[in-house]
C-alpha cells in the first residue's frame, strides 16, 4: 500500500472533491473520526493493514496452493474483512484502535486512490479504476459505522446484572447511580456534540464563500458530519435571529 495515497486523502481540500460522488462525506467524516491519531500513527496503521492482508494471503496460498490464490483477485476490503474475522491480528500497539478505526483508515486510503486516478482526467470523467476504488472507500466507511461501539463499564455491569449476577444491596445502589450518571453523561455529550457541530457549521458559513447555498449546505454538512438539511435549518435560524442593519 502506497503511503502517498493516504497523505493525498488526508490533505486534499474538500472543495477539490466536490465532483467525486460521496468523496466529501468520506473525507470529512473519516478525518473527523481519526483526528485523535497523528499522521505518523495513521501511516503505521496502514502498514499494519497491509502486513495483515499479506499474512492472510500467504496462509491462504499455503492452504489452497499459491497458483490458486492471488492478492489482487479480491479487494483490499474483502481481505481485511477476513483479517478482522480472526480472533487476534497484529494491530499497532502504539495507537490503540478498534477495527472500525482501521476500516475508516482504509476508506481514506481508497479515496487517495481515487484522487490520484482522477488527477489528470477531464472534469466530470471518472475512469473505472476510480469508480471501483470509490465504491470500496464508501463501503469501508459504511461498515465502520455499522460496527458496534465497545461496551462501556456500565453496560458490562448491566449485562452481568441481567445474567443473574446480582450485586449486594449497597453495590446495587452504586450500580444504579453509575447507570444514571452514564445516561446523563451520554445525553450531555450528545448535546455538547450538537452544539459544537452547530457552532462550527455557522463559523464555516460565515468565513467562507460558496457558489450556492446548496453547495454550502453540502460541504459544511460533510465537514461536521451532519445532513445538508440540518445545516440549512441552522443557517436559516441564524439569519432569522440576526437583526437587519
């Protein structure tokens, strides 16, 4: 896997991706979800994906015969799904990450393939290689979103409780308090996330120039991972509450 392609996906301005279907959404959402990792860690994680796929292909060749198995007969995503079906695979230890993070990284890498493949093609023309890579990128992102979040301690306690491992009365009261606090924290986090997204969206709208309002809703929505209709309502609410000069 070429590290340069990941760099392309991480650094190409969103405005340059507008003519590629779903590319703005893929880039903005994957970058947002992976922002806790450094660029160096992301490159190391990509190398881990590549090594894990290579190992899986090698094992398949040993089992079925080298002449029958070729890495390029299947997509990287298909091979990586086989990797994640293993009980353990060599993730990067210096950057604790879940399989969903690696899938988002793979989505970005495939977007880099698209960006490079379309760099010298006429506007509006997408060659088959780019189409295939774009579909693989989008599928990787969707699969990442479908994977469940790791269970919290409160959820583990609740599952144990349901399974019949009832704690002592004092402990039970502590568990109920912890569950109540977890619910409040989750609600507060959702509200804070929405407030932050709204503030960022309005700042982007005020500080940038867009050809049309629809383009603004689409670009900003991808940058804050919200639907264009939500952005439209936020901006309309701001304009409604702004007194005329």
